[in-house]
């Protein structure tokens, strides 16, 4: 069955719904903050918490590194990149903050750019560059209505008007309006101006059908506890292989060599049960049909499937 037919298979989606334990006290329409785990993941996570508690530091000092490496390989395979281009984080925020703060190619007098709809914490991180790196910060407004062409024209004009911009933050899927930016096209445009792009893909991966190469971006941050169903506390960052030297090791990390992407994240001693549960979340994601089927189902619900009242701004690009 193709994605379009799978999107309409209510029996299948009812069986999916039964895999989630939801509160009977309220109906939560917000999955964006973080998504609850489906039962297989919740059970795996509970076991991993027990396992971690029973093995104590022995786990972290012996098998964990290999297991985490296996998790990186699983994520990389779904994302269409190599394991060496991925480092695990505690979520999208950590991934994006490390990319923004670690970006090395800014010189005093350069500028950085983001949009009014970008996630506030990422706007703050971009503003932080003003004091830390002596750059100007350009904040543009996403046009309304946000048609594909209007968005492309806005970025094209902003890049023309601000030739000192060196770094651009782009949100693949907006957390407030659901707007999906044509990241591929904007990134190519930015590249033609010599501008690097960091993509905030915290919301898109697990909702939209894409792999990282489709974005054309060299740097991106992802969350696994939103739409991929992993336990709260896990995400990853992506740096294209030949761009690793453009992101500083995290706090001058020396745990890993500078040519190992894992040196770009140093979270210290933290809960690894969410990481160990990622393979189960990826299995469940595959069971749903992966990104193509999830995208088709969400689009169906946003348009014909749910009283026919989808908004045109959502999914417009
Ligand atoms: C657009 C966007 N970017 C980044 C983040 C941060 O992701 P995380 O919650 O994984 O830290 C969020 C969280 O809601 C978000 O909505």
C-alpha cells in the first residue's frame, strides 16, 4: 500500500492509537513540546532506566559507547547521511545552540540573520552572537500570507539587502504556524551569496518526508522526542563531513579528537536511557510506514480528513 492509501486506512490508525496510553482527563492537542512515547518505547525506556540503575557506571564505562554508536548509525541510515556526520544531543535546543555558538566563520562586522517566526530560544542564541562575536543581527519578517513565492522573494531580498550576512538560521517547520519553508531553495540561494545556513529541523523530522541531503544544508539540529516518539531528552546535530572544521569543539573538548564530530557535543554525565531507547522508537516509526506515510497521514488530516478545514498557511511551502 502506498503512502496516500495508508494515510486513509482508519483501521490501521486506530491500531496505532491503541499503542499510546493517553490521559482520560484531558485531550492534548499539543504534540510539539514533546511527543508521548508509544507503548513499545515506553516499555523499552523503563527497562533501560532499570538497566542503567543496575549497572551504574559500569554501563557507561563499558558497553555504552558502542551502543550509542549503534544508535548514531541507525539515525544516520534513516536520515540518509553517514554516522560520522551525526552527534547525539539532549534535544533540538542543545544541538542548535552548539551549532550557532560553535560556528567559526564569523568575523567582527559580519552579520547573522533569522526570521521573526523562528523558535525564540534560537533567536536568543543568534542574538548572543552580537556580544560574543561582534556581529550585527538582522531579523526579517516572514510575509503573510506565507505563500511559497512570497517566502522565497522575502529571503532573496533580505540576502540582497544585507550583503554582510554570513550565517542564516532557517526553521524547516515552524512551531507556531506550522509553516514549512522551502529550505532546499533558500539554502541554495544563501550559498550563492556565500551565506551558510543552520537548519532548525526540530519539528520536521518525523512529520515530513525528507532526508538530510534533501535540505542541501551543511548544519542542522534535530529533536527525537517530538515526532519520532523517543523518550524526552534526546536529539542530534548534523554537520556535513567536509564542514566539521567550521564548528568548534564544544568547550574545547578533548575527549574525542577534533576530527570526530562527537567532540562538538559534551553533555557530561547525563541520562542515557533515552538514547538506548532510540532504536525502539525508530522501529516504531518504521512500523508506521516512516516519514512518507506519516507525512501523508498528517496532510490528509490537515486537509480532507478532518472536516475539510485545513489552513492554507500550514504546509504552504
Ligand atoms: C522550532 C523549534 N526548534 C527547536 C526546538 C527545541 O527542541 P527541543 O525541545 O528538542 O530542545 C523547538 C521545541 O519546541 C521548536 O519548536
